[in-house]
């Protein structure tokens, strides 16, 4: 894999994280939590290291509304915490 292919894949995973946060309705909360830049960077790192990109993309495309992300979501705990501060 070339460095460019790696970067393109990382961007796709970052986009999936953004879509997941929007789908779960916590994208605004993520932007206002204390130290939100560091929290967001850690969330991006977890998403980038996930091996379920294809399943995640399909889940996001097929799911209209959900209370919880899929069980494999490495940001599930973060999403639950963000949902609790609505």
C-alpha cells in the first residue's frame, strides 16, 4: 500500500466517523465537550484503526434511525457519553 492509498483510506474512515456522529445525533455535543479537539482526535484514531469500514458504511447507508451504533463501533462508549449530555 502506498502512502497516498493510506491517506485516502484514513480520510474515508474519518468521514465514516463524522457520519456516525451525525447519525447518532451527537455531532454537536462532540464539538462542545471539554477539550473537544483531543476528544475528537482520539475518536478519529479509534475509527481509523477499526477493521469494519465496509460494514460501517453499509450500516450508515441502510439505517434510518438508531439509538446505538453497531456493536463493533470503537466509539460506542464515547457516543453513549455524548448522548447522556443532550
